[in-house]
């Protein structure tokens, strides 16, 4: 087993163990595995309770807040720590951009405005002995040294070690931050380019035989910290599922139609989230609603969608507490066809992976 995967498995097991047995829901429940043996009260009543109403301690690992008998409930129990490391960092990022502290960022239109989405990243490949970069995917800056993207964007014919070895003659990854129009030097942008010193693909990433992609998430470690300013600043991870958000925004430099050309100028698009039943029906059961959701135009009035080249980029909402920040709800993963509202695109739900992200980025 690869040492990195082994370490992540150990960390993941440790994280699960640290939650099990803790009191939850103000002491009226205990964190237990969602099984018939551990929590029959929830397990056998899921249809009555409703999947969206289940209280989780760790949704990714199916650990629920299992109700305790009245005589076993804890009174005045100390609440669990609710401020995660990424939430604390989020407050700090809000102070980087003084220009937007009083007014939320712009969300309307097609072309992104300069400095509108300073968390946007480009992931490209430079061929050996060439200065030309092919920008193939997007990403999201979530820490001065880490970018979030889709796992499938890192598919290579070389090994990871070869791709990262500067002395090995192979295509090399390049990450660009602070860009607006990569074909122009006259746009209002301040690009910063980075090499990678490491990247981590989620250990459960899978490209299924039916065309679906699962656990499509990866982290890119940059060769140095980004310089944070009005053009480059991280976005925030979500503290909860974000299922309440119906209207979402996506951004990227991808294709503008199913067989069209890439846009060199950063574009933004307003999308509607589809419910699970519609997602499953229209995508022929290719998605897993627990870890994925779909979004699209909502009707044939518009062709709004993400497309090839937008993979790895974010789908997001305005942060509820900080005017300067966006909250990332998902990662653009894949679609069957671009620009057809009947076939929405698929996104990786981000909140289920925040423990995994924290372990790698902040070491907690």
C-alpha cells in the first residue's frame, strides 16, 4: 500500500474513533455508527425520519447522533467544538481584501469582473522544453499553499513521482492564481504561477464503468505560499451540507458550448440545484446522492451549465457572515452533455470531505 494512502487511512480511522461515543444534540444523543446493532432507533426509522432530517456527527462515515433514553441523557453537557480550523482561517481571509468588506461581491452577468473571484485557480500542463501551457482544469485556493480540484484532472501516464520530479522529462503541472484572461496581458489581473511539490488524490476516487466518477476530489500543494491580495485570496469550506442552497454560482475557463472553444476569460454562470430524484432519473443513476449533487439551467430558457475545462473548479454561494468571501459547496466533476438542462452536470459535495482536507492542509 502506498505510504500516503496508508497514512491517510490511519488518520481517517483516528478521526472516526475520536467522534464515536461523544455526546451530541445537547447531550440528548450519542455518536454511533448507523447500523441496526449500534443505532436501531434511526436505522429502522429512516423512512419516517427522512434522510435529510438525520442528525449526523460524521456524515461521510455514517456516524449519526443516536437518541439516548431519558435516564441516560446528559444535562448541561459541554457542547462539542463547532469552530473548525478552516472556519477560523476563513475569518482571517476576509481581512485580506479591504475593498469589499461592506458590499457583497458581484454575482450577475457572464464575464467575471476583475478581482471578483480571487480564489479561482487554473491547472495546466507544460510540455518538456516548451513554454506553452495547456490550461485543462480549474481549482479553488483554500489556503495560501493548497488548491482544491477534481481528482480526474490529475490522470497521467507517468507516476506521481515522475510528474513531480523536475529532472524527469515529462509534462509538468502548473497552477496559476490571480488570472482573469490568460490570453491577455492588458486585463486587470496579477497572475502568480506555481509548480507542485505534491498532490493528493482521494483514496476512494473511482471512474466507474457506467461513466460515473466518484469521490472526484484532490488537493494540490504549491511550491510556495501564494501572496494574498485583492487578486488572490482563498475561499471558505462549508461547515454543513449546503443542501438549503437552491441557487448556486459556478466559474471557470472551460468550453462555452458542447463542441465549442475554451474561454480564455474567466466566466461565471448562475445554476439551479436539482433534487435527488431528478438527478438520479436524468443521469440514469450514475450518481451517488450522498456524495454528489447535480445542477443546471433549470429550464430551456437558458443553456447555463459548466462544460469541459471547468472540471475541478468550484460551485459556490456568498458566505453568510463575510462579505469578501465565497463558500464552496461543491467541485465541478463531469456531465453527459453541455448546455442541455435535461442533463445537469455533476458536482462533488464538499462538506463530506472537510475532515480529509483538514488533515492534509492543516494537519488536524
